[in-house]
C-alpha cells in the first residue's frame, strides 16, 4: 500500500493516510511492498475505473488506546478499497479513502469530520471506530445530510440519525440482548456460575449494556438482569476509560470471590485486568469481556484461556462455508495483510467483519442510488437494504434506528484461538466450563 501525507489541520491530527487508486507521477510515495489500490489488473467483472475519483473520508483510531482495534479496520478498509478498484471501482470511477487519525480521542472527531466534509470535500463518509467517536461523527453527518455507514456503534437508542447505518447489530435493545445471551450460554453448562462480579468501563456503550437506562427501570442492563435471573452480584466495580492502575480493581475482584466475571469493557481492558489479577496469583473461574481487541488477549497465553466475548463472525470452517465462495479469499487475504503489519492476531473476526459490512453497505447505497446523492443513498438503503458477504441481507428500519435483527453469538478462547461456541447452531466447538 502506498500512502502520502496530507498537511494536518492541527498537530492533533497527526497521521493521515490517503489510500488511492494511483499515485501521481510528480508526487511519488514511499512503497511499503504492496501495490496501490487500483493498480492490479481488473477482473472480468468490470473494466478499469476511470475519471475523477470518488473520495471516501473517515477517521480511525490509529494511535492511542483504541489503536490495537483501529488497525484492524484500517487493514480491512484498505483491502476492500483495493478489491473494489480491481473490479471496476464505484460507478466506473476509482475510489480513494482519506483517513485521519483521531488518536482515540472523541474530542477530535467532530473537527476532523467537519474538515473532511467542509474542507477536503469528500464525496462519501464512513464512520470511525468506537461508539463515542461514532456518535460525534454521526452528529456531523446529520448536520451536513450525509449518509454514514458505521462499523461498531451498537448503542441503538442513541443512534437516532435516520441516515446512519450499522454494520454490526445487537438489535434495538443491546443492553438486554447481550446479558440474556451470555446467561443463556452459562446456564447450558452442567454447573452454571452463581456469583457474578461486574467490572464496568464507564464509557458509552459498555456502561449502557451493563446498567441499562438509568431513568427507566423497564430498560435494564446486565446487572439488574443478572439479579432477576437469580445470580448473586458480589461486586459492581466501575472504572473510567483512561484507567491505568488496575491493581486495586483486581484486588476487589479477588476479594469478592466470584465464579464469573462480567467485564463490560473494550480494547485492552481485559488484558490489563487479567495481568493485574495474575500478579495477585488469582484467576477467576470464568470471565467475559464485551468488546476486546482480539489479538492482545491471545498474547497472554493460558492466562486468557476460557475467556468469552461477543462475535458476529469467526473464521471457523463452518462459518466460512456458510458465508459463501468469496469468503475464504477475503479471509486469507486479510490474514496475509495482518501478518505483514505484525498484528498479534491475524484472523478475520468480528471487527474486520463489521468493517467489511460497513463498506458493503456504502457500496450498495451508491450503486443503488446510481449517484453519490446523500438522500438518494439513504432512501435506497431504507427501501432495499444491503447484501453483505458475512452477515447476509440486512434490512434497515428507521423505527429501530436501522438496527437489524442480530446475528451475534459468543466466542471463547480455546487452546490459544478464538472459536464460536454459542448459539449451538453456529458453534464450532462446545462451550468450555469454568476452570477448576
């Protein structure tokens, strides 16, 4: 992939990637060993794209706390854009992707999306990574009337802009769907856990899924649902998103002596938590983490074995076959690119799937509208939905804030790899019981 730097609006927008259909002759870029998007011979499905490029703008968390996950979306997006250009581009035109680094800082997202639309003049936008960042980007999209597919914001009640389209759905009530699914899975075990410790990142989606709506007892989250289902909640520990000292949290969990830890966290939260507990020579019998970066957990080895999380796709043979003939080639190419980038976990899993879905939604909108007219794109998706490789046909109902019926399951680390374990009809392996 060739990249070139754009002058940042400020020092905080430190890193900008421009993924292009071709680099100009008078402005050569450093070659990292792979061809730029659009230089490969086009397939039989379409001729080489020509004319003015269609520019897609977005931010990603390429540095900062969300960086280990942001790079997954970067790799998937680069792969998608290159493949798109190899197959004729979009409306016969080449596609460029302008990416600004938001440094995992929600405070930067608004200004960066305003820059993309107002100064850079991008034709299309796609959302950033992480719910707080996506909410900020959505507000800019709404002000300018842009259609915005987005990868990973599942906080359906807050995603009220009718032209945002989720690529990952936990349905309209994720605060109920996630805990009910987790507890259903646990209760399938011969000896289900009874004592639960909740460890909750106070960020947007993680806090909401744990607590539910603070002003509506009829809209509960994981903690009250656990109590309703008869679990003993032995600890409820909340921590700010910028936590660096995990030892006190680990000690509280150990002292509460749970047989199941529900970490409503994201990125490397569970890595930090497991490491802190390991330093105390303590390991909980079974643990779940909501939205972790997948690779760093595997880097912990046996310490993370048995950990559970949510998933919309894992590259297990049965799920690849279900996704269709194109899926294997996409998965293999992503793994090759991720390995070249030095990622600790190279599999095409939930985060990459959500990214791929978002790009497919964007392409469906443009091709369906026959133009980059934002309202026509939005209307097309409401009326026709979008076909995706890994999640099938998606329908977008504005009454549900465009969140489609969830296909989410649960995955578990078994023998050093993530495998889908729930529900039974999508499982590649059986759910392993608590250690000990």
